[in-house]
C-alpha cells in the first residue's frame, strides 16, 4: 500500500521549481464562495535556493538545509519515521490531541479561520474543524502539490467550510493579512508536529512574532513542541535500530547530486544524531567515512576523514522554556497540555 503523504513537513525540493503561478484555480465542489483557490506568495525562486544549497556545502562546517530532505523518497522515509517505535513525537502529540481535544477546543474561538502552517496533506487539521466550528480553512505550504491534495481531501469532507491554499515559504516573513481579511472570523494558527524545533530559537521567535502580528484580539495559536528528555530517548528517536532515519539523512546527498550535479556517494558518509545539551537540540550530521573529494558542479570539495556536514537541528523545549519564548513573541494567557511523561507539549497562546 502506498503510504499517505506526510504532513507538516517542508515541501519536496523538486516542488519548488513549479510554484510561481500567480493564482491557480482548483477544481472543487461547487460552494457559495466558488472553487477553492491557491494563492502563491513569497516562494523563493529555485535558482536562489540552489545557490544557497551550494554555498552551504563550501562552508566549514558544511551545511545542507533540512528543507532538501523532502523529495519523494525523503517524504516516504519521513512517513516511515513517524511510524517508528523510537520516534515518539508523532504519536505522543496525537494522543494529547485525542485526550484533550474538547478542553483545547474550548480555549479556541468558535467559527474560526483555521490556518494550518505547513499543512501537507491536511490530515492533522480535519479532527479539529467540527469541534471549533471552523468556517474557513487556510492551508499554508510551500508546495502547491500538497495544497491541491489537502484542498481535495478537505472540500470532500467539509462541504460547509471554505477552503483556501496559500503557497508560501514561511521561513520568510508571513504575509497572510490580505487573505485573512477576506473573512471577519478570528484566526487560529495551527502549527503541530514540533516543526518549530527545526528553527533556531532566534528564527522561531521571528516566526512566532509574525504569527502574533496576524492575530486580532480573538485569534489564537495552537502549537505542538517536543520536550527535553533523557539523552538516550532523544538519540534513539533520531538514530533508530532499523536505520530509517539514517536512510532519510543520507538521501539528502542524492537530492544534492540531482540538484547540483554533484557526485556524493552516500556509502562514504555515516549518519550521526547527537543531543547537544547546551544548545538543547538534536544535531543530525553526515560524517565522511574517509578523506575524499566530491565534485559539486564544476567545483570540488574536499572532506577530511571524520568531517561532518550539518543537516538538521531539532530543538527541544521544556514547558517553561517554550512559555518564555511565546511570551517574548508577544503571547500571554498560555495554556498547555502534556502527556503523562511530559515528553511533548501542546500550547494554546493568546495575544498578550
Ligand atoms: C519535521 N521535524 C519536526 C522532524 C524532527 O523531529 O525534527 C524531522 C525529523 N528529522 C529526523 N527525524 C525526524
């Protein structure tokens, strides 16, 4: 069986090339507001993304942005990661949502515009739309392909909800005011999956401030964040016994080969995932197994034996440290729900 597309992951790098149409109409069920539309905004062009990818490889240490993980193979591997015994975040967050959905929904405005950041296939949104009586669903994703999948799924299931897709790169400042103003309903920004952890705290603060600026007095943020916990639990989640996360990490070298005309050999690199307690983050690296020279387009990059390429940071927060970040970003009246082990936290935050 083909796995469902993963949700709340950055878009496949290959999707970035095709997303610059000003407005794509989407075939949908007839609805009072017309067929769902996809608005395209602030999607960085492919050439500048690839230039940044190439420049990162020549830095010391070399870096590859985690957004390049998600080609078709990377998406399939990420779906498999979410099912792994060791990878607790997906199922822990889902259990918190299932257990406390009623209580969480009561903290959210009724009749809201539900803004799903990094919506992917939209599946994490659907269980919320009825409990909050959502009138409008806004899927935000860098990939119009994901938006089409989620709009298709949503319009079929919720004929009374207006569906809009916004293709934008929200590592850039969010600009959703215009599309939000088309409805007087308050906004609920939904950002599950601890995707906020893939930003540095400074970048996360910028994103959270930008979300805050989009909320009127009645708007809310509903966000999931992975907790700090014992090193062995964290490291196993990012270095599983079956080697799925290793394959996910190594696959990015194939993406680089394809996108930059490089000749990385994944067999000559090793996956490494370590918890850095000072920075409060898991670091994923690809470590050169030997001294080697790799061709990148017309250039060459030498790697020493043991030299690491940084591919991902995944920051972990305590309920306290994430509350502090939310307050810095201009939120107050925080409420949070955790699982019994306090491994994962779900926050509802209102503008201060
Ligand atoms: C998408 N993101 C929240 C995942 C995480 O846990 O940081 C990506 C991931 N990397 C390795 N495993 C999962």
